[in-house]
C-alpha cells in the first residue's frame, strides 16, 4: 500500500489540452503558442533526462515542437495530449543521443533545472543539488526517464507506458527500481 | 491571451514554422483506417469462396476452406490495426507486444497450414514441388503487395516512431490477408508446400514491410 501511495502522480494532468490541440489542428496559431507556453518547460526538463552531455537542450526543445508541428495531424482528437507529445519528444531526444555517439557520463544539471521530486526535497538538506544531480545521472536512462515522468511531470504509469512503448507494469518497475537506486546513491553520498 | 508565466515561442522556432498554420484534418482512429483494407480484401475473399469451383479435397466453401480463410483474414486485419496504432505516437503497442502479435499471426498461419494438410490427407509434394511452391509463393507475395503498400502508406500518414515494428506488422498482415485468399485458390495441400512456400511469402512481406517503413520514415523525419 505504501508503494502505491508513493507512486501517485504529483499533479493532475491538465484536461483542456485536447481542446487546445484540436484548435491547433484547426489552424489556430494562438493555440500553438499556448501549448508551447504551457509545455515547453516540462518538455525541456524531460529532454534533459535523455540528452547526452554537451547537447544543446534548447535545440532539442525546438526540434521537438517543430516535429510536433509537422506531424500535428497524427494527434487523434480526444486522446490524451501528453503521451503523444512526450513520445515525439522522446524520439527527438533519443535520436540526438544516438547521433552524438557519446555515452559518457552526463553533465551535471544546472541548479535551477533539477527535478523537484518529493524524495529529492527531503534529501536536499543532506546533499547539495549538484550531488543530487550526480546521483540522478548514474541511474539507468530508462529508469531515470520513468522516474522523471512520474514524479516531476505527474504522468500516470499508463501514460509512461504509452510514451516508452512498454507495459504499465514495466513502467512501474522501472520507476521503482530507479527510486530505490536513487535512494542508494543518496545514502552512499551522504556517508 | 497567454498567461505571463508561460514561455513565449522562440523567434527561431517561429521563423522555422513561418506562416504554416493551415488547418489539418486529424487522422481517424486506427480501427477506422484499417477498414480501408478490410473492405477490398473481404470482397476478394468472399468472391473466392462463392465463385471458385470445388477442387481438391477441400472446397472453398467448406469449414477448413472458408472458416480458416475468415480466421486468417480477421487476424490479418487485427495486425493492420496494430500497425496503424503503432504508428501513432503515444498509442504504440511497444516492441514486446508487437513481437507477440507477429508471433501469433505467423503461428496461426503455420497452424492452419498444418490443419489443412491433416484434413486433406495429402501426401508429399511429388515431382516439381519446388517449382510449384516457388510459383505459388510468388503469386501469394504479389497478391499481398497492394495490401502491404496500403498498410504502410496508412501507417506513414501518422508518425511511426518505431517504423520497423509498424512496417513488420503491416507486412505480416498483408501476408495473412493474401494467404486467406490464396489458400482458397491453391490446390496443393502437402505439408511442405503449405509450411514452406505459403509461409515464405508472409515472411518476405514482413521483412519487406519492416525495411520499407523504416526507410521511408527515416527520409520523412530527416526532411
């Protein structure tokens, strides 16, 4: 039961996004601007969990929204927007990571870019945010991504499964393992 | 009005988008788009059942003939639906499920081939079995090409992020749809013919679908 509670999404997803997408598909430029305004920050944070060190994340954000614009017809009216949008962002992020050809240790995230995970805020007193960033960076990419999507972006596991192309159970397992690993890293760093 | 805490669209992105805010027609749900393949293939299979004269040990209108065809057609159509779902970001079935669906589709074709052979009581292929088999596989492959082209085209109209899986599902679907018709036409029921030659057409279509979809998708994304 305890685990179920810790997996609850932090914030409910905005439910007017499908209407916004429909307006955007109908040619409303203001709808795109609003969509960008509301989601760009979160998409940027998500892309940071995927990007290789030295990658210009801002460039990835713009590529993501460019790709979204080009393929806006592939959004099915009435379906949740975020899994669609994040799946595209994931693709852009993974393509960039592959093309960079670097698998080296990731750069430490800047202070204001760190995810605000509940477990992170508790640990913030013991560790500085840079050390926390390091701890996040050593997590397996798929687990880090699932952890970020759930605890920062507030995705349900069903939505994470849709973005990552895995089953809901696999998404839960990934996030849980990442959380356990993160705790271990934090405990190790605190010694 | 955009609230103050919302980020404005960067100038570079705005310039890249230009004035291209023309309305677009959203795609229909995958099941509706799959119906575009359902109708012509159903007409072909139905016509074959009704019009083909009785031949060999299994007639086109008998249970192993018509029943197996309908089953193959239904599974083929399900694979088309899955291929089209896989092509929509956020609705994808994922690699494991796609692999399971491919396995189920291919397994069904092999199982039905085995059952047909059992029902027919046919013996070994005899002379020229390989030549007949190759001709049969070529015909079945050719019959599946239009279905494959339509399924891949429908998938590419969305945004397949795992085009290899989407294309493979479309290819296997085309193979099953073609086999559902072709096994009503083909008069050979020996096990080698059904399992090797009929199945090889589906296998080739599956590989072709995966390659074709990947290549076209890479080009589209790079553009």
